[in-house]
């Protein structure tokens, strides 16, 4: 057995048809490690939790956390990172588009002295809008001087203590890829395989992807707000100039109005970005926790429980042959 202690963190949302196969592939690929498999049920509405509990009853390497409602992807992986119990962790999505067999490549690189190793797709098997969208936001992120490892993905191996440190910051925008480089420079990337989706559906719709990108830009760079401030000032100057020239009779009223409207459109776009900054400030105010746990197979902090001291006792199905 490989002596490395490794927790596979697997966020799940409505994955009842997938978790058994996900478990089987993880065990087949990573069973040689000192392994823990931590499923995080993000308030699924199907039978995901029951399937995970069935796996936990049959395999003592399986543990789980179950939220009181759907809190979202960031909350799910943050909870998994916080409660992982092995020295290293690997993030694996339930659809396993990143094959668990590729984890060995990341582990080997990490053991060379790195704190975090991110997988980079050799070929991405996703819809065109996701490929182009990812390329665009990485490009703009570099222009804004946000230090995201080039091509980095959610498929990553890192020290559990580092992951807990990031989660413990309680950022209003927990953009993990941008936060890790603020804490350590011992980061590496490794080319890995990426499979086409064969089960489940992506939980990231176009609107969510756009919102996710905006959160990155406004939370991790001041350059965007400086650019927008300049654009708003220029729009105001253009509007004032066109109005003055129209009153003076130097240009026609129609061209002046058209130019002013165009400048106002630009100003409104800038105002939308400024509004995102306002939302970011609001997010930093006191608010409910990122997640609340209703049920778990491992001890959790009272602050993370929906009803401290009254957490539901896990239901462990009785195995055949056991006494009733």
C-alpha cells in the first residue's frame, strides 16, 4: 500500500445514478493509498444521500456530509476540504470527467515539494461555449494580473492544511484557483486526460459561468475598477462635449443625441461593473454561514450544524445476515 494519506473529496448534487460508479472507479484507481472518500451531498433532491449511505455501510473508507439545502459548488468543496482527514486531498467531481487514474500524476508532482498541483486538460471535451468562455476569462484574468495557474482546473491535489487555510479565510468570493497563489508559490500544473461526459449534467449554466467570471475579476483585482472609472469619466466628458457643441450649433442635434446615447450605454455598462463591487462589499458583511450540515458520518463543528447538538443520526442500512 502507498503510505500517502489521501482524501478524495467528491461534491455531489442529484447524482444518485452516478455515485456507485464513481466510488468503484475511485477505489479501483486509488485503493492502494491510505484512502478516505468524502462525499459532500449538496442538498440533493433525489436519492443521492441514500446511495452514499449504502456505500458507507459497505466500505469504511467512505464518509459523507449532507447539507440542509443546496448551497452551491463552492460551499460543497469548501466543506469537503475543511473536514478531509488525510494529509493530502484530491478534488474529484462526481461525473469523473477527470479519470481517477490521472491522480497518480498529480501526486508524483506534489511529492517533489509542491503544496498544490493542478491538472490541465490536454484536450477539453466540453461544449464550445465552455471552452471559449474559459479561454476568455483566463485571458482577461491575466490582463488584470490575477495569478491563476495557467489552465488550472478543479482537478487538483494539495495539502489538506493549505486547503483548510483557504476555506478558513471565509472570503465573500471563495475563488480557490485565485486564492491559493496568494498563500504559496509552491504550485505546479500537470497535463491530464479529460473525458467526455457520459452521465449526469453540468450544474454550471452559461449565466452562472458569467457570474463566476465577474466575481473573479472584481474580488481579486483593482485594475478592473480603475479601468471602469476611467471609462465612466470619458463617457461623462463625451456627453458634456456633445451637448455643448449641439447648443453652440457646431453639430446637428441628431448626431449629438446619437453620440450622447452611445456614451451613456458605455456608462451604464461601467455602472453594472461598479454594482458588482457594491455586492462584493455587501458580501463581506455578517451573513449566514457558507453551508449548514444536516447529517454527517464524521464529527463536525457545532457552528456548521443547522441544529447544533441535534444532528440526525446517520441511517446505516442493515446488512443481510445481521440481527434485526
